[in-house]
C-alpha cells in the first residue's frame, strides 16, 4: 500500500483547491454506493479508483493536470488507463513501489504528484515532489502519464 501520511503533508496552492475538490467530489460520486451515478445501469463501480494530479511544485499559477483512473475494469479520464492499471497491479496499488530505469536531463522544474482514492477497497494517499517530469514518470510508470 502507499506510504502512510498525515493530512498536513498534502499541501496544494489555494487556487488549485477548487479544481482538485471538484475532481475529488466527482470521483466520490462515481464510487460511493447509493449515489445516482452508482445506481445508473452501468458496470459496477471499481474498488480501485484514483484521482490523480500533477502540479508545479513552485506554485507558479499553472493549473494542475488532473485525471481519474479506475481499474478492474480499466477506465476513467486517464489517457493510458490500461497500462497505468497494469503498473499498479504489479505493486498491489503501492505507487511508491513503482520504479523504472531511465535517463533524465538535469533540468530543475519540480512537479508534485498527488493520488487519492482506493485500491481494492483500501484507501490510497500519495504525494511526492520530483525535480522534473521525466523523473516523475520514471518513478511512477504510466500512473501519472496522462
């Protein structure tokens, strides 16, 4: 499972809170039992659903990139849901356990990756800052490549 955290650890710029809150509430409506979205005659909600965000760590005013990821069945707004879910299945949903070898430039454009949701019904909360997007992708596979 992803590393333990305290809610104080996840710090998001105030101007990004509304965007992240809207995505979180939309995802919660999709996975919470008894909601109209869950009651619709569609496939059952996944036990593995995450809201993902990538934002500049310097709070430069650039809006965060957001995506939803659902696994089993794979879907959501994530552009590569299948491969992202495959990566998570290999590590039982522990994003911190993902790592790929690769070469990145030394540019310093820090980004923070945040994931909240559930994996196989268990809560997931992940937050990590990387020196640049290349290092983020090498550390997390396809999970934050959306």
